[in-house]
C-alpha cells in the first residue's frame, strides 16, 4: 500500500540538485512513469546525454531542482542547458524536462512549486509544452509564451489518403484521398526544383555555420543551430535515432537541411521530420525546398507539429 503523507508545517525542502542526485532522479522517474518503467534505459540515457555530456551544462548551477522530505528526495525538475539565439545575441537558456513527484506526495502543489523554484535557476529559463494544464501553470508563474501552434513550421501535407481512410473507411478513403492527392501532385510540380539534390550527412562543418550566420538575424528567438550544437545533438550524444538530410543546389551549396526522427508504430516504423531549417538565397523559397525534400525522401513523412515554448527572464 502506498505510504500516506500527512501535512505538517513546511515539511519539504527545495534545493539545487547535484550530479550525485541523478541516480535518485532516475529512480523517481522510473517509479512514476509507465514509459520509463517499461524502458528504464530511456531516462538513464537522457540524463547521460542531455546533462552529463552537455557542453553547455557548466553554465548552470546543477542538473535541476529537487524537493526533499527529510533526507529523502521525493521529486525533481531536471534542467539542461540549451544554446539560444535571443534578440540578436547568443545566450544559454536553462530548459526543463521530466518533472516528477513520487505518487504518495502528489496533490500538495509540489510540482507547481518545482516550476516556481526553477524560475531563478538561470537568467532565462524555458520549457516546451503542448498541454493545456501546464500552460495554465506557466501563465500563473509569469512565464511568457513564444511561438505557438505553427512555431515557424512550414506545414506540408504529402497525402490525404490516410486521413480519409480513418474518417470514411478504406474503400471510400482510397477514392476521396486519391482525388485530393491530385491537387498535391499539381502543387509539387509547380514548386519542385530539379536543381536540388538531397543527401544524408553525418557531420556538420563550416558550411552549416555559414548557413546559420546568414539566417539567424531573421529569428528573434530560436535554438542556436551552430555546427557545434548540431554535431553534439545529432551525432555525438543523440537521445533518439536521428538523421540529417542536407539540401544542396546544383553548385553543391547548402541551402537547407531537415532532421528526421525514426518512430515505431504497431505495424511499421517511419521517419518523421522533427526539425527543418531553411535559408532563402537568390531564387529559392522555403516552400519549394520543403516540397523538394518531400519528393526526394520517398518513404519518409514530412508531417511536423508545433508546441508552445515558455520563457522566464529573471
């Protein structure tokens, strides 16, 4: 039977986590999330790759904030460093993840207090959420929303058949989806640029820095996409299967790239585009580049989605 915790006068202590607390954080996450209980290596690898081997983590006071009941760690909110481009300057933001509280201590406002405690963890703290409940908590604690549902994504549908089959069944879905897909074929013929070629890339060099330097002025707030960050995040310490595809013109110049994440479903696995980055030079357009990627990737899907990002400045 779960332990019953009675309310006492100020029984909980909040303080900065230290590296030696990571093992207990992993225990709490495994005990309180079904996904981590079934796959404990997910949360262990996450701490190892996003915090322990994070080149920017030393700019933060620790790996997060914890809450103790006596000598026992009962909850935590992990904080990892992200290089960020904000209002024309490079900075480091403390981003949160994996907020967890032991089940017998829930309903006491500890998770909300953990969010509040991390507001002062760094000059700027941030979070990403798609949940209505957590968005209300962030608003209450004076976090500011940036981005939104679109989040700078160019939405690109590559087929209607699947969605129509879900709505009206396979037979009618095949017929209606095929009719709608004719319009997409016309769009692709108009936008597809034959001079582009797509190639898989296993390392990001100076050309990726050049691409970033020439485009960053147009972004008021976004992740800093330097070659150093990309190599660390994609190739050195990835937290999931990722693939980078570079789009080049006929002269071999890098014009855009997309990052793909392999996701497994009940009957198949597929690559999903989780981040696309474009630069417009000369006659190229983001929509044309996106359609070109869609045409050249074949079995991959170009579906993307947005979440809300929240920032708090001290």
